[in-house]
C-alpha cells in the first residue's frame, strides 16, 4: 500500500467527471475506501462503489473479472511528492510511478477486452507537468511524461479496435492536492486562483 503522507489528486476531479456522466452512464466509482466513495455513490443514481487498491495488481484483476463491457474508463488518481532529484528517494520515485503510471497501465490492460467490446473510450487525466518539467517536480513530471507516452501508444494500438484514447492536461486545479502542493512549495492556497474541477 501507499503511506498516508503522499499527496493524492483529490477525488474532486473524479467526482466532477462522475457527476457529468451520471445522467447517461451507470457508474463504477473506483477508490481504495468504500466509505469515502459512499457519499458520491448515494448522490448519483446508477452509481455504485468499486473499492479496490489500484496498486495491488492481484486485487485489480479480481475486481475487473466480471466486467465484460465498458464504455468509458477515466483515470484521475495521481500522486505528487515534490523535491529535488538529489533529495528524492528511490521509494518516492517508485510510489509515484506505481500510482501515476503502473496502476493506470495495468487497469487499462485488464479492461481492454471490455473496452473493445463497446468500442469504448479511455480518458487519462494527465497534468501540465506531463508537458513541461520544472525544478522539484522530477518524479511527478517523469511519471506524467510516461503517462503521455502510454496514451499515445495505446491510441495507436487500439484505434483498429475502435477504442478512443483522450489525454487531458489540466492546469492547476482547486483541489485538496493543490492545497498540499502549495504548502510543499511554501506558498498560499486561494481556490479562486485555480481552475474549477
């Protein structure tokens, strides 16, 4: 598992996506903690919690076993631990890549038959850091550049199966993760200065 200290992209972006899809889709709301998923599940008709630790590949395989058709797969989880290359530990690099890349690639791989069956759509919520790397953002930016490459490869490979792949590169968004990032940067957080999920 992932320790409590790392900063996860707030479920606010995922919740906003779920709300926008809820009128036209039955939803599986993914996350580690079923209790945390419950308020959104209760709010949205046709939604149900889908609790699974995405970094536990055996648990993910078990969780997707009964999914035979899937119209849309949205990846919105993320982890950011800021620091210089000199001070970032190998464990931090591994955690970041495990959440930001490996969990995404494995879940997508396992769900490709279901996505192909519906000629579905994979949406990857990336980051501006997946386009431009800045000091202190080494592990995060590297993982997001890798996510961009994964999306490009997936798009090229799966287009013949009718699967669409979209990468979204939002700028800084008013989320709990952004609040924590600003704290790590030594700055203040004013939600009005950022994009709305």
